[in-house]
C-alpha cells in the first residue's frame, strides 16, 4: 500500500532513477561480499620496492569503499542524465514530432 501511495505521488522523473538506485545498492552489497576475505584478513602492504611490510584490514576497507564509490560514479552519468534528457525531450514534444 505504501509503495502504491509513493508511486502515485512522486513525479514520473523519480521513477526513472530507480534503476540507478538498484545498481548503486547492488554495488554496495556485491563488492564487499566478493571481497570479504580481504575485509577479514587484510591486504598485503608493500613498499615501493615490493617488500612486504604487513597486512592491513584498514587498507582493505578503504580500498573496497573507494572501488564501490567509483563504480557508482561510473554508472551515474548514463543512468542519471538519460532520464533527465528524456523528460526534457518529452516536454518539448520532440518524440511526437519524430513519430510523424
């Protein structure tokens, strides 16, 4: 019931962002799950010469957070700008003119 209420009150443009939200949430769940071993055991820290200095779970968390954020940013332009552009074109009747 709440879902239907929100869908009926929200502007149509909001519904077009649902795929982006789904991709963002999937990335936030999938990447840490796939890298859970690094979160538990840490990643190997090396100096500039390749000498092992130790393992760090802090570095693993930071790396996984950075990758997750960057994957969401990579998806953002196509998934956020396209709905805005289509909404604009529909208001200008651009699509109706192409059908003729």
